[in-house]
C-alpha cells in the first residue's frame, strides 16, 4: 500500500473527516505530512507484529496430525486391538521359500515272461487253434469215433460236473460219441479265448431231449492245450446246464416210475455217474421219449 492509498483511507475515517472534531491533543495546525508520518509508523508496527503466514500453516498441520493420531488411537481401542497385537512398525517381512522336491524318476519294471505270454495269447487265437477246436465239435457231430479220437493226444478228459470231477478214457469216448449219434446230439462252437495258458471254448450241446421238451441246449466249456495239432490236457466243465439238467431229471424220474427196467437213459443229476452211454441206451431213450411228452400234454 503506497502513501496515496493511506491518505485516502485516513480521509475516509470519521476521525479525519471534515465534519468530525479533531482528536484530543491534535490541532488544526498539524500538517498533513505529520499525519502521513504517524500513519506510516503505525503501518510498520502492524507489519512487525503480524505472525508469519508459514508458521501459522505449520501449527495448523501439527494440530491436524495430532487430531488424526487421537482418532486412530480411539479407533484401535474400540476395535480391541492393542499395541502387542499390531505388527512392529519397521520389522522387515521375510517369506521363507518352499523347498522344491525333486521329481523321482519313474521306472517301469519289465513284466514277467509268463504274464507277457498270457497277455499275448489272450489277444490272439490263431487259425490253427480255432481249426482244432472246430474239429472237436464237427468230429463229434460226424459220429466217426476213430477220426474223433485221433484228435486227442491222450484219449480221455477230466470232466467236472455237479461239484465233482471224474476222468474218462478211450472207451468212454467211444460210447459217448455213439450215444450222441443215436440220440441226435449236436455240438456248436460258440467262442474261444485264451485263459491261463489254455484255449477255452464254449460249446452248445442240443439233442432229442431239447427238441422234444423245448429246453435250452446244454452249454459246456471245453478247455485244452494245443500240442502239435492235437488236444492235450482236455477238461470239460459246466457252462450252463441248469435248464437242460432239470428237463433231463424230470424225464429220468418218469422213466424210473413207469419203466424201471429201462434203467438210466439220459444224463441227469441223479444218475450221471451210473449213466451208461452207447447206441442201444440212446435208442431206448428215443423210444420212450414220445410217451413221456404225451404224458405232459395229457
């Protein structure tokens, strides 16, 4: 503010207005220059006593910071957080590295020779093996005992049926094929696969009894080891005899009740050990079978 401004302000005040009385101790003789001098001194005094603006700002900032600390402290107390719970102010944070586990090399042990052979055989049934199995069934159906027995390395087989096992010989094979030829028995090769180093073939067996009674054909499993084109270590087991055995048992019980002199004519659970094969036994069974069927219808 310059002198002209100061004089203008003084002139606008009541103390120095033309109609206002002069202050006590002043006289009209006081020159305007004296007024200027005195006002200049008052202006300097005010300038000297005015606190620096920067210091005032610093106090305000400090007061605000103090208030923030107080508010934060009250908030922590209300939340139940103590100084012990809070993490250290300048404590460095370290993260422990997780140890790396080295992968263990994977090794595959070689399969045993026997197991490898079983796997290979299970996947492949050769044409020669199938031809031998087919000769077992077609040879029986042909009724030529000599040709059929020639397929066996050692004539006879192990027969597991009704929970027990018995062993047959060449004489049994000849009687068996003769009975089948007379009674209209026919074998059908259904399937073959390798099981435990043995060729296992499922065979369906039908005859005059299944045709007359309408029962399901007997299903048996022939298993053997092919050796030089012949049947070796031959075994027969039941693959599904329930329906056929029930029909045969009913027929044999009728024969026992009505023609006891005939004896055991068919393969049934009650007489399978005493069943005598042969063409003459089969012929007698064929003779009595129509009478039995008529009794069922009548």
